[in-house]
């Protein structure tokens, strides 16, 4: 007897992280229940000539988040999730940010309420830890993991966020105990502060000097230190937004030694350069993020890292600040690179940029594209039903027209930033229909789902944490000694 599905995606080329093949996809309710031939459904989408892929998972984006300096992101959960959906992403994992003196539980409760009211696609949370008190580490983190927040982010720079090495070891030990993954922003704070002081004293306050202050060696040194801290306890870490060759080489060497070190990069390190910030006045602030984009050699090093496995995921690090006093220009025309909010928008364009240049120009395969933008994110962060297109997975699917050409402009962006650092770039390949848990979310360039219909996804044990650890050796002996 022929199975009747609620929805069938018919005649497309299915692409997963493992293979590419012709098949129909059958959906019932919120779930993919069959991938096969000649499926029958009450409704059908003709995907002839199209690619049918898992919806993207963006595991690093900042949404409705208050910065340590008191600046609120330009995007709330509605504008951010709409932008994500229009770019083929069906799950995001932004950050509930604990600032010093904050209760972690209160921060997460507030963040969860904001998301539940506004999100149009599914979401999880990471937790930023800036105040690792004994109560936070031993009581509140346990509750967060029980609620499905199984990853913690720490900073090695930014005066009001950074942790010292001892505090980082405390967080790593707590994460090990609770079976959570630690994400690290790796830059040497003292190097950056020293360079910043010297530059400003000589009148070098323009946005382009942000790139000078955040030197590649500051990232490389901090990356080396993260690796050492991780290896001391044999606890996995994921180093986020890696910008170029210096840090990538350190990570690759650690991986070759068997260290449990994982890495993420972002589109800004593939498509932008430090020289982009060399603009008249303060215009260059639109291209400033930390770590900053660097040069063409760094871009090539990042592409190589995507290909050779140094980088496991490509995230947007969407950090949306408007080009006004609410974000990039807090002191108006007196703003220096030290004052401005750091970050660039990228939720909507993450997938099209990588598809166009990566798959279109044969830098990566279609399977690698799916892995880097969806499947590996889900595995990395314990999203068991996301990032896959197979029986039993959530019906989160993006149908791509691989030939569609789009010129990126601020006017087409669904976020609330008002500009894009990728203005004028042309991409080939675009998600034309996006399905979230069986619901058609985007079609014919229209949003078809309502505010507040996205769901919180409680996450399980991240794959790096679940993987086997050393049973003997110095780290194992040390763990036994310190308990």
C-alpha cells in the first residue's frame, strides 16, 4: 500500500553530508519519514532542477543580546530569525549573556521569554560566562545543562567579559563535569590593549587601526594558550571565529597531536579584508569585527582549513550593530576604533556566499558544504534531530536553485542593521523555498510563518564531549589527583 505523506518534495537532487542523489522527500507533521522514489503526498513541491538540502544551522550568532558596554544588538529574535530563514537557515543558536553580577538563571529566563515571543524558526542557546563564581559553576551550570543548554562561551579579551587562565580552567573543569562544550574567543587582551594605547596616543583612531590593534599574533598566542589549557585537562574546546593562517596552523598542529581541539570560521574571513575598513571618515567601522579580516593570504589559509578539516563549522558570527550612536558610533563623529561596537551582520548571506564561491568554484564539494553549514553544527552541539535529511530528522529543508544569481544589497536584507559589508557582491545559488519542521517558512520571496512559532530546542551532549578521552597519560593522572 502506498504511503500518503502530508508533503512531498518531488524530483530534486538531495544533498547530505555523505552523498548526493536523486530522490523524493516525504514529510509527515514535523518529521522526514521517507526519502525514496515516487512518493505520494497530499501536497507536493516540484524540486526539478533544484537541490534539496538540510536547512542550515548557525551555531554562532548574536541576537537581542546586550553587549558588555551596554549596547543592544540591532536584531531581535524576530528580525534575526526572518533573516536566517530567507538565507536557508532553519535553526540558530545565539547567546544568553551573563554579565558580571548577573544570575545565570535570571539571564536565561529573560532570554527565553524574548525568543519564545518572536522567533519564526527553531533555536537553542549557548551561555556566555563572564562571572564564574562558585555558585554559578557548581549550581547554575548544572541547571542550565538540565534545561538543554550544553555549551558555554568564554572570552580572553574585552575588559568586562574576559577570564584569566585560572578562571578558564575552572570553566573547563565544570564543563567536563556537566558534559558541556566550551567555546573560546581567543585573543591576547594585553597585546590588544597595549597596541590600542600606543595607536590612540599618536592620533590613530580611525576604524582601519582596529585591524592593527587586533594583531594576528594576539589571536595566535591566545589560541596556543587555549590549546594548552584544554590539553592540561584533556577537555574539548571549540575555538570560534578563526581569522587566518597563524591561528589555523596552531589548531592543525594540536589536532595532529590528538588534542580535542575543534575550530570554527566565518564568511568575513573568506570574503573581506582588513583594507576594507580603510574608508573616509568612520565608514570603515562597518567592516570591523574581532578578530578582524586580514589579507588574501589569510583568506586562502581559511579556505585550506575548510578543505583539510581544521575547521569543522562555518558560522556567521552575526553581530548586528547599526551605523549610528546605538551601535557603531557611540560617540558620534568622535568615535575611535576602541569605542565602536565590534561585529558584522551575516545571518542571511552565510550560506549563499559559501555555496557560490565554495561549491560554484569547486573549492569544496556539495557534501562538504552541507557538513560545514548544517550537519557538523548539529553534531558539535547536540542537536540530534537537526542538520540531517533522513528518516526521523526534523523536516528542516532548504530547496536551492543552484543557478539563481543574486546581487547582495542592504535593501534585500531582512535584518535590522541597515547595511551589509558584502554590498554589491554577486552570488550564484540561492535558497528559494525553506521548510521549518514541515512548515513552508519561505517561498516566492515571502515569509509564511508567524512570529513566535519557532521552538526552543533542548540540546543533548555535544559530540566532542561524548567522544573517547584519554584513559592514561598526564591529563588522566592530573584529573585523578585534583578530583
